[in-house]
C-alpha cells in the first residue's frame, strides 16, 4: 500500500501553492486535491505535477507500506 511521507497540502503551501492558486492555474484537479486531503495516493499524472511543483522525487513524497505494518499500526493506536 502506498502512503504519503509528507503532509502534501502543507508542503505545497510552504512552496507557495495554496489551493486558490492551484485551482486558478489548473495545476491539480479538484478531485486530485480532495484525494490528497483524504490521504489517498493520487495517480502518476498528479504525482508528476507534485514532483515538479515541490522539486522532489516520487520517493520523497510517497512510500510503500506492507499491509501487515498498516494493521499493526492501527492496533497500537
């Protein structure tokens, strides 16, 4: 399962991309923004846009977490 390593919305904001600017410049779709807010990993096109806007590699934004690790994390909460 893929997970975000960073708070994408906060990192975008720090880079000067608030939601108003993102919408106005049509950088990421509304559905894409909603997925990011909900912690859902987006597709390759939006991930590519995030890499460009944040000057990062995909591995700096997302990571792979095995399902068993995910279940254990929820048990400890």
